[in-house]
């Protein structure tokens, strides 16, 4: 963990921002996989981690925003726990390690919260996403489980987002480490991707690298020759000459900071000319996304500029037609790029998505569009120095979506459906890098950029 002064300072800032009532932050509990004691790998709640650095289960923190009192709730290990898990820090040890002066048994949390509520004081809690914490919050507050989200504290959400969205130097250093692991994951399988190898083998190698060098992957790895399916989690195919494979994967390092990279590889080591034509549009779009990203520019504008570039590229190939600006204004490009250019990243790969995407990526000035495609943009607001975002343009040929638009004549003034038939089995391409917004622009995170030009990708796949 970072030094306790860092966590104390963050809590002081949070208390100041919220300003009234009592803040309750719940840590996560172990989650059973197939029976009670066979659990998934433990993952602490990211906001709890941000304010305490404590990565152990069954902890809760309250902060009285008026008196300033802070209490950590949790239980000391008993002799049975010690027999099975070894000696454990006491709850006082945990509290002291992150600069909290008072610690109490977990059972006292209910007494504490009920006292606060009976005094008519405001209890601020974040929207819960784990069922265990929903049940706990229901027991503590008597708010019905379906109503917990609407009763969560918008002031607290906004205060947490405000702090976590601008990364500190120590956090950027951790994200860089996650990027190094992500680089190793991708670069290793880039060299192993050959016809006859299974997707599952490459998937397993990537998982192994993430686990051996850090905590785990930052999300379930997407690795598929059916790259037209945006989040494809099946890896059962054999690599076949002539196809391409989208690999979208990242690592969580030991401090739970994330990376998220995507590369698209030719399964046989060489792109076809048709693949190169589309690939170059996406790689140019990726570079453009990075060159436009800077403080004072909205990510929605960066996204739209990238969409216009993609549209012009597809028009040059005869797949789209008409005026590019008009096509993008009508959302015609979303047939090929139905997702957003990127998202914030930090302790979560989609940072703070649990708190509500619109509070993370939008504000009063920039509101989320309802238009297909643009509505999937997770980050739309003004970029600020210290933001960490992904840049991940893509072009996909999704047969079901093509057929739907063709049948319904959607955006038919801008789509050349006859030409599009030649790309029906093309698959998809996505290219993703992670950037830090700096005072004057942005810089890529990670000491080395994964090969991205078609030539460099082919060369990296050839070496070995
Ligand atoms: N890399 C997966 C995603 O951004 O959704
Ligand atoms: Mn991503």
C-alpha cells in the first residue's frame, strides 16, 4: 500500500467535499464460487482501496463529516482462522496502517449506523454492486434492496469521482507497472500466434503472465478471431491463415491498478491487402485520438473527430458515401464503430463504473447522447490533466447489424450496402492504447508501445 499519509489526506479531502452527515464505505467480502469456502479470488472494492489501501475482506469505514471521527470496523482473526490462514493483522493494525485512530468489531457497525439514523443524521453510502453488501446495507438501514441505489448519496459519488478521476503521481507509477505487465502479455502471444495454435492456449498464457507478475487480469480477456463481436469471451477456435484475431486484455498489478490494451493480429502472420486497408484507418484513428487529447478538449469531441476520420476512410474504400460530417452527425459510422473511443482507467479498468458512468464521464456541460454508438461513449466530458483514458477506435463488420440496417434502410444515404457485401466475413479490428492527460497534451502509458503499424506487427510475429 501507499504511505498512510496518502490515505489520511484522501479521507480528509473526501470529508471536506461531502461536508455533512456520516460517510459509510463498505469493503468487499469473499465471494463463493461453487461452495461457501471455495471462493473467487478476493478483490477489494476500489473506493475502499482508494481511501484505506486495505485489501482484506469484511471491513467497513465510517467517517463523520462533521466531527471528523473515523472508525474502521472489522474482526480480529480467531484461533480457527489462524490455524487455516496463518497469523493475521489485528483490526487495530489495519487501522494504524492507513492512519485511522479508532477500530471496533464489525458487529458494532450496526449499533453505530442505527444510532446515526435515529438522530436523524444523513448517512452517505455508495451504490452497492455486490449482493452481500446490498443485504448488509439493507440490514443496517432498513432501506429495501431495490431502493438502495436511488438512496445512495450523489454528493458522495461526486466527491469520490472528483478525487479518483485525477490521478496522483503514485497512482500513475502503479498504472505504468500494470502497463508493463499488459505489454508482456500481448507481446508474448504476438510471437506465439501461428496457424494451428488455439485461442485458448494464447488466452491461458496471457492469464498466466498477469497472475505471475501482478494480481490478475483487469477484466476477462477478449481474444477471438471473431473480433466483430465486441466483447467475445469464447476462445475455442484454432488460428487459421487469412483470419485476424482481436486481443483486448490488460493486467491489474499488485496494487490493483489496471492496464487495457488491444491489438489485432493476422492469424497467419501476414495481413491481406483488404485487411491492411481497414487496419490503417484504425491505426490512424488511434494516433489521431492521442494527438487530439489534451486538457480543455472534451473527449466527446475527440471521439467525433476520430469517427469522422474513420468515415472518410470508409468512404475512400467505397463502403460509405456522402458527406462525412453529415454521416457522423446522423450516426451512420456507428454501423462500423458502435462503441465509444475510450473510458477512464485506474483502480477499475472502466474506472468507477459502479458509481454510475454518467457521473464519471459526463457532467452538466456534457451529457450523454441517446444516439446509437455515441450513447456507448463512457467518457464524454472535458479532459483534465491527470486523467487516464483509453484510446480504442475500431472498425467491425457485424453481419446481423448490417442485415438489420439494410432491411430497415437505416442511414442508407451514407452506406454502400452492395460494396459492404465484400467485407461481410471480415471480422473486426480494434487498436487500444492507454494515455495520461498532461498539462500540455498527453503521453502514452507504459515504457514501450506495442507494435501497431501493420509492418511492425508482422515483423514482431515473424521474429522468434
Ligand atoms: N477493454 C475492454 C473494454 O474497454 O470494454
Ligand atoms: Mn478498453
